């Protein structure tokens, strides 16, 4: 027997939680929750796209950042701040990339405590294969919004980021 759908749309848990709150607050909470959810779904989609290459989104992002610093060496602390990760998480990430022979840790010339990271030739080849897969996921996510909508969304996200960054500054 076919299941019949209710005549009225189901009210979401978020709608119930926000009921009675001022619209400005309700919209801010809903937008924030959707931003969290979008980030999670986007990461999962990129992970699936990269699975045949045996890397995930965080590894991919680290490789892209290391590749971007081909002129000047990239330190693990640079990765930590850019990827919003702890030193321990970056150490584990670099350990995994090094085990896959995708990065090399290079001791500093003047300070033995300093370290930089560089890509191996295998990583450069992998990035050439991975980038189109990641870009396809981005396109799938943002094509429904359109070019203008994407630009407008980016500007609004940048404004929200700046407001939070300014509010958290000492």
C-alpha cells in the first residue's frame, strides 16, 4: 500500500525550536545551521569524490596549500592556522601524507626546531587528478544558486565572517 503524504508540510525541528522568536534571530539561527550543514555535506561530497584517489578533503586542502607555497616554504604552523586545526591534528595529517609519499618534511637550515613541508612529484600528479573532481563538487553545490547568487552569498558570508572575527578580537 502506498504511503500518503500529509496535506500540510512537516514542520522541522528547527522551525519548532525557533517558533515565537523574533524573525531576525530565527533567520540568523537557521542560516547558521544551514551553513554548518552545508559545510558538512560539502566535505562529505568531496571526500566521496576523492575516495578513489585515497585522500580526503583535509588532505587535499593541505596539498593545495603546500603547492601554493612552492616559492616560499610552508611551515606546519601555517597549515594549522589556515585549516583551523590544532598542531596535533596537523602532525597526524602530515604523518598520513608522508606515509603516502605525498609530502616531505624538511628541517630548517638555521634552526633545527623549524620545519617546512614540500610536495613530492607523486603529490603533484595526484593534485592534477584531484582538482577536477573537487571543482565538480563545488559546481554541483553552487550551480543551483547561479553565478550572481554565488557572488552575493560569498559577499554575505565574508561579512558574517568579518563580524565574528572583529567581535572575537582582543
